[in-house]
């Protein structure tokens, strides 16, 4: 038992409460602190496991005597309490780092600026369909730590944000996947892209020659940084621009996967997910299938029958011949680019929210080509007006999902598509991107 060692957990969301349950199970002296109000379902869980907690404050006297602190990924390293912990040489780690100590399961870890949720869910779908004992965690699914405490999985598919990776030190991914890198969350990285890139590449740390690193050979920032990466893992790239001797590539509208003298092929138009970005996501998943020598037919079926996550290019309804798509999870410019790129109908684009220092130049060619008019959904829409005022016929400001949907419907014509793909965070008007997406869907269904 570890009764002499004190673990303090900061944040009582899915990640924090899961870590608390595992720490308690392992015999630690556990204290959980949340500066906000803890949800009732998590309070009940803490009480059930007899875990001491506080809410609405961080009591330093109860925190600074920790032997180790597990912090929520939402708490930045520059927060005064975290700085104080570091100054006292008290280790601060992520839930993923902590849980990784207590499982021998193989961990398939996916990171990247865009596409990581879809890729994670697709790989989980593939492994589950193959009959493997597999858990889903990280940024999606249940807390990794809670599952380590309560389940007996042999594989975990984990979506990892840069914030989670920053708190990981000895953790090792047996399969590491880096979907792509574009500027995002730079406010957490001193506005230096190189710091953000280094954070993403932490997914490869501690890998050995028995492990795998899957990455996009078409992604400029990934490839620029590759020469600086010291990993012994087997490198398996994917590309739609060139033919590869090993990995995944596109040729004659066909997906080709080559690994270990085995080859798998299927046509792009057979994939459940459409668009260039989803071809990349499907390639990464198919490589994982080949690594674990899964049946080719199962890989094919999984890529054909997969249904994407809520709020990610999610079909909502067709009303009066107008299609409504919920892509609320597109919280940055690159995510919105993917949504615009794969649309084949004239668009009414609902965009805006809390800007994260966006540069909209990347979107201008697609907006000129595909967007009829823009409906802004945010408190401050000046940057969107400035960026696109010469590219579309009209830009209209709205301050609620209902208003945005009603305005879009009023001006749309039969055969048009209304796309919510905000390119911004949601916190100016909504609790989070899920709340924004659900309010959008309700407004559509109320038409």
C-alpha cells in the first residue's frame, strides 16, 4: 500500500475523477480540488470511493504538501498554483501519465491539430470490430485512469491533446500517430509554433524499436521537424501525393497500405468518410490494422461502415431541400478548411466565436469558390468581416444558434447547404463546442 504518499488532483472533470478513483484503488492518500463547481455525478463518485475533495477553491495548505500532483489538461502551466508547485519541485503530471503506470495494455495514441478525434474513433471501431478487448479514452470516451481501475482491456485507443502530452514523461505509446500540425493554442505556448510542435512530438517519446510512429508525409510542419526527432520506432508515413514503399498512399483513386510484405487496397469512394482530410484519417487507421495483422475484410468493412463523431461534419436534417451540417468541433481555421473543402454544394457558412488569433487567409480561396454568404455567430465578428467582406455577397451578425439557423434558412435556396463550422472557440456564447452543436441541431429541428 502507498498510504504514506499523498496524491493531489486538480480538476474534477472526467479526467480528474478517474485519476482519483485509480489513485484511491492503489492505496494513495488522495485529495481532489476544483476551483469550480463539481458536477453531481462526479461528486457521487468521489463520495462512493471516500475520496476527500473541495470545490469553489484551491486550498494551498492542502495542495502544496503533495508528493505528486495530477492536473487537468485545462489548467495552464503558467497558473500561479502550478508555478508554485514547480518551484517546490513537486512533480505535476497528467492523468494519462499516471494511469499508464498501472496497465500492460498496448496503447495506440493519436494526436495532431485536426482529425485526431475521427482517427481515434475509427481505430477504436476497427479494433472492436476485430474482437479485441479495447478501451477508448483520453480526450474521448471514459477517463483512461478510471478504465485502468475498473476494466481489463488489452488495448487502449487514446486521443491526446498537446496539453495532456505536456504532462507525460515516462509514458510510452506502442503506436504513436501524428495526424498533422497547424498553429493552434499558441497562447499556451508563448506564441511560438516551435513549442507547440515539440509538444505534439512528445507522443513519440520513450518509443523503442518494437514500437510504431505513423505520420503524414504531406504535412509541412511535421516533415520539417522530423529530422529533429530521436525515436527508434518503426516509421510508417501516409500520403496522397506520392507513392511510398511502406505505409499508406493513394494511387488511381485507390488506398494502398503496405507493411511487412503485406498489402491492402480499397477504392477511396468506398470509404464511409468523405474529403481529403478523411482519406488521411482512414489511411492512419488502416496502417494500425496492418500492424496488428487484422483481417483485411474487417479493415475494409470498418472503413466502410464507420459513423463519425457528434459535432464533426454531422448531418442534422434536410429542410425544404436545404441540408444542415453540424461541424461545431471545428474550433480552428484548419478544421473549417477541411469542412469547406469537402462540400460539393453552394454553402451558407455559419462561423465565428471566440477568436484564437486566427489567420483567415487560408480560407479565402475556398470561401470565394463555395460560400454564398456568411452568418456570424459570436459576440465580436470584426475579423470575419474584414477577412471576407470582398469574397461573399453578404455577412450577417447573429448572437444565438436559433437566430443563426433562422437567418441561414431564410436566405438559403433549395440545393444549398448550411454549414456550422465556426473556426473559433465557443466560450463567448456557449458552454463548449458540444453545447454550441446541440443548440444548432435543436434550432434546425425547430424550423
